C-alpha cells in the first residue's frame, strides 16, 4: 500500500508520441481507474509503471521511492493481465507460488498465503488444476489471486474484465470493489468501459491521446466534465452537443440561442464567456418534454426502465432525451422540449468547459 | 534423411524483411546481458560457417594444395582451369540434366500424391506413410537397396524384366541410363518432402472455398483448376526452388551407385569437388568449383523465385 | 485436413487404386530386400526369384552380429547423433529465445546474418572447414563429427518462431514475479516448448544419423566411421560379391533404427518437414 506518483512521463514508439508529459499523484489506498478510448495509451502507461516498457522521459515514484529505475520484479507491483497470462504448465497453486518462491519465501508461509487468498477468492477447490481446466471467470480469479499473494504495494489491472461475459463482468466489478474495501491497497485499473470506471473507482482519470483530460471522483467527472471529450465519453447515451451563440445576459448568467433559434438560460456567468464559437452540452436526462423547443421524434430506443428518444429540432439537428420506460410516444410525433439550463455545460472552441 | 538440410526450404517462403520485422517484439528492457542467449550459437556460426565461407572464397583465388602448399594468389586461374576442364564441364552438364529430370518429377508427382491423399481416411494415412517413409533412410541404405534392385541378372529389375520376357539392362554401366537411374532412386528416396509441403499447403485452403464452389456446381476438374491450384501457387514455386537447390547438391547417390561413371556420364559437380578437394587435395581448385556450384544454385533459385513471383503478380 | 469430398465414388475408387499401385511399387524394393535378407547366400547366388519360397535363414543377421565393426559404427552413430541433438537443442533454444524475446543492441542485425546463413550449402564450406579441422588435428574425433552441424541455422529459426508464438504476457507476468531472464527461459518458456523440442530433436537426430558428406571426409579411420560411412565403405566391389544376402541384411539392420523412430514419431517428423517449408 503506497502512493503512486507519475512525474512528467512520456513515451514514444519511434516517432509516434504515445504518452506526453503526464503527471499525476494517486494517494495511497485509492482505486484509480484510467478511462479512455482504445489506443489512447492506457496499457502503455500501466506497463511503464510495471517496468515492462521503458520510459522515454519522466519518473515514477511508489511510496516515496523512485521505481522507474528498478527492474519489474523489484518494484513491488503486481499486474493482472487482460489475457490473465497464467503459466499454462503449472497448477493454480504453482502459479500463485511462483513469485513467492522467487523471493525465497518459506514454504509454510507460501502455503498459508495461498490458502488465505484462495479462500477469499473462493478458488480453494481449483488449486490443483491447470489453467486449461478453468473457465474464463475462474482464470480471472486465479490471476487476481496470483497478484494478491505477493502483497504488492500497488495492483495494476489491464482491462481484466473484457474477456468475461456481461453477467460475470458485472459480478466481478462488485467483487473487485469489495476486494479493494478489504485489502485497502492502491489499485490502478485501466479500461475503456465507463461503466467499470463509474462503478469501481474512487477516482477516475480520463485519458485521451496520451494526455490526462480530467481527474476526479466518478460523480465529479460525470457532473462537471472539464472538457468536451470527457463530457462525451462518460455517460450513456453520449451528451448532446449543440452549436450555440450567446445572446444576452440574465442576472449575470449567459443565455444562449440554439441553431433553431430557441434560447436556453444557463448558470454560467456571462463574463466568463469567450467571444468565439460555443458548444452547449446537455445530457439526455436534463431534457424533458413540456417546454418551448419544438422537435419531431425520429427514433425510439426502449431500454426497459427508461426510453431514449432521438428527436430532430427545426433546423435538423438531432437531440436525445430520456423518458420513463412505458412512455407513450410514436415516431413522427411533434413534441415540445425543455432544456434544464442549470445542468447544461458550455464548451469553448478549445474544448474546455466554461465555468464561473 | 536427404544429405542436405531441409531448412533451405524456408528461404523460398519468408523474406528477410518479413522475418526481421516480426522479430521486433522482445519483452523487458534492452540489456546487453540478453545477448548471452545467442552468444553460443553465434560463436559456432562464426567459426563453423562464416569463417569457412570466407576462407572458401579466399581459397578459390589461391594456388593452394595439400602437397605443394600455398603458392600465392592466382587471381582467376582456378576458375579458368575449371572452364578448360572437360570433366568439370561434364559434371556441370550432368548436374543440370539431373536437376531438369528430378525437379519436374518432384513437383508433379509430389502434387499428385498430395491431391490424392489429402483426406482423413486411414488408408490415405497409410499410403502417405509409405511415400514419406523412404526419406528417413540414409543415402547409404538407399543406394544399397537400389544397387541390389539394379543388379544385373539377379536384381529386382532384372527379375521383373525377365518375367515379361525383356532383356535385362544394367543401368549402372550404361552411359544412357546411369543418370536417369540415379534420378529414379532420388525421386523414390525423397518424394515425401514435396508431398508433405503440398499437403500442408492444401490444408491451409479454407473449406468454405470448396463449399462455395460446390454450391456453384463446379466440377471436380474446375475446382482443382480454379480453386486448389491457384491457392497453392506460392507453394509450387517454393517446392520447385527447394528441389532445384537440393538436387544441385547430388552427391552420395552418384558416388555410391555409379561412382560417376561410366565414362563420367553420371558424375555430378559435388563429386568433382569431393575428388578435387579430398582425393587430389587441390584445395584452391576445389574451393573454386564450390563457389561455381554455390553461384549456380543461387542463380537458379533466384531465377525461379523471380519467375514464380512474376506469374503471381 | 480437408474433409470435403467431391465427385463420384467411381473416380475416387479408381484414383485410390492407382495411388495404391504406385505405393506398392514404392515399397517393393524394400520388401524385396527384407525378404531376401532371410535367404541363404548360396541360393541367392543362383537365383533371387521367389522371395516367399524356403529355405530361410538368419545367418545373414548372425553374420552381422559376428562382425565387430558394425556395432562400433552404430555406437559412433549413436554418440554423434545424440551429441548433436542435445547440443543443437540447447544452443538453438537459447538462441531462439534470445532472438524471439529479448532485446539487446544489434539483435536484428545478428538475426539477419542467421537468416542469410540459411542460403549457404555445405558444399560451399566443406573444403575450408576440412582444412581448419586438419589444422587443429581434430579429424577422427566426435567433436569434429558433432560441432560443425550445429552451425546450420534451421534449429535456431524453428525455435525463434516457436518462442514468438508464446504469449509475451506470460513472460511479463514472470518478470513481475521476480524471475530472472534465465529463470523465465528455464521454468516458463522451455516447458512450454516441448513440442518444438521434440520436433527439432528428432529432425536433428535423423540428419545426424544419416549424415554423409562431412563424416565421409572427416572420419577417415574405420574405427571412427559412422554407420552410414561404414556401410558405404563395404559397398565397393559390389557386383562380384557373393554375399548379397549379407548386404541386404546390413541394409535392413542399419535402416531399422530410423524406421522404428519414424513409426513412433511420424507426426513430429512430418511436421518438422512441413513446418520448415510452409512458413
Ligand atoms: N510496441 C509498440 N510499438 C509501436 N506502437 C505501439 C506499441 N505499443 C503500443 N503502441 C501504440 O501506442 C498507442 C497506445 O497503445 P495502448 O497503450 O495499447 O492503448 P490502450 O491500452 O489505451 O488501448 C496505440 O496507438 C498503439 O498503436
Ligand atoms: Mg490496452
């Protein structure tokens, strides 16, 4: 258990920059989830921390000591790989024991640690099996078990849930969160799946193109996205973006006009606005029928507990809002929508959110 | 197995660029200590292959024989002498003739066997085992067997020809038949190699191609011509190149069956190198002959690969 | 294997009969030789017809057992073949792992050299190689019979290819488990490469057992002959020989070990050939 500090990390593969000048402190005991689209450099970053990928620049500290100069085994981190990377020719027990043997742990201590971990993960009956005789979910547990027995100062997870089916994935999410509660170790988890990030993280780090877009608690990232990228990446359905113009000031707050001419009053101070182009961002849940913005229903997606309705404004732009599951609505119907300005966001031309 | 290394096979298939590119993925951080893994092999390669290769090229330009010792560099004289040597010219002709006799046989027969035996039936597996089996024998055993087959009057061939009322011939002492007799032995010996390469290629053809063809009512012949053969064109070129390289190295069969005779009509280049280098101990001369062989093999293989690629492109 | 059957069963049957006939022609010489090896030399002097007709004898084989040299040669062949196999497996596995999975300066350049070495036939180097061994007075030794063949790159390339196919994540997991590079090689990678080891081992053994040109020029003293060379040395003066039954028994006797090996390991032998060619 230790704090992880990334200092001005950068990584190039030949001429291509994959990570650029990335700095971040992850406090001890945190469950930090790096969230970003595929190819944004999450795995690379994790592998740099583990020592599997040399740095092009910067430093990594763990528990106050610099570790990027150490070989992977000496860094005190354990990693759970996407494909689990169990040793195929060893039994589950041998898989878990391998790392402990390599550091000369006494045999009885090894057995005890394996027994504890196996019990916690409910894999005790599997200990004498080989990986080929395990299901995907069981392998995943073994991979976690192999990490746990080493009692690392930090755990690294590289999309470990992506090979599981949907049911197992949501169950494992809960179990991982519970595991973190229990061992309180620093965990760094990378994923492209925002549901995983929202459900497990104590802190989400949103990444895009090798850069950090935003760091915050799940609700913070959801409620107060700092960039248009974060706003669009986190949350389903994706946030609506409409090009708008600032028209007037209402008690210090900006009032903007939509492409179709209707206006929305925000809670963003007028004086913060730049003169250049503005984008209004608003989530589906913050748009309701019963306002003054005319629209025509185009597509209806019924998800059960709620219904997503895609509608066209008068100028043709599309907007999505949600309703209760059993709402009566039909395609082609004309509706009048209201946008909740107090939950709307404004983004400048640089993609950054404008706040008071 | 054949006296030459089957590894030559791979030169036809994979380009150097392809192979090195896929070598890019190492794990861990670069460390010079990792070179220790390859050090033992690289040392052996250096001492047992690279240095001899360089030495051989150098020797080809020297007047050097075991008895007379080293008499300095002689430029191209060894090569000039080879050109003037009637026997050497004969061995070049014999070798080329042999390659021309065997390579088509290996390609056509190997492909035919592969096509006929490419299924999961037990009987096919048995036949494959028979055709492949002879290639695990050494050249000495193969030639021993075949000399007994070719034995005048009492050999198997003489027996068979006798039963159908034909006069027995002794191919081993016939100027016309000596080289073809060696070619027959060679094809008998290692037909398993091309057959196996073709079988491997046939198994790479996706089954749904055949299913699609069947749905299109393609006849068996059309399926062969428009699906099977085009799919394994690359392998046909590879097999041809491999066989040319292998058969250029004809040696043991000729030495042990005919000794190169009669009247030098079956003496191959390698036997010439062997006799010049290890019987007459003319090292420079033998080395020069080796370089000629090496060059001819490279040219033949490159030409063939080039022709194959052109047709493909 | 392609299971899709097309065409009429009549064509299938005709094709099978044709191939089966060819197969009979193919093994006829071997059956003939095996059959006659059990016949007395006196009978064979007169006729070689009717291999199934008595009298039969084991004398040709007991004669082999009585002749001392064949056993010595067989022992030499075994020492050379096993030595070469073990050395090749060790060295090719190490090098293959080095090329497949480690990073060091100059690795790609060295690998290109190894690939290029594939193109070098033994004839191009045999004269200078022989001279070099003569210089150090190493001919007629096991070292001379074993070591030069380890230089051929096939094994290294085969192992490189095989190691590359093993997931790198497994080795990275072992790195994080504090295993040294050599330990990863020894405890993780080698156990996983057993199929490739078997293939390469059998392939090397067969080549060594059947090797002809190099042993012919290097082992010149009869007591250092391998079986291949020894048998060849007895083939001179062939037409006049009175003991063709004895010769046939020798062929059978010498061929037996590899044929047995072939029967047991056919799958690996064939895959070594196909693997070398299809990639
Ligand atoms: N070994 C490598 N060589 C070159 N480019 C690489 C290498 N590994 C990753 N990349 C590139 O770096 C970028 C980030 O990759 P990665 O960290 O795997 O992304 P993520 O895990 O977020 O999907 C990708 O564009 C990928 O193509
Ligand atoms: Mg990734």
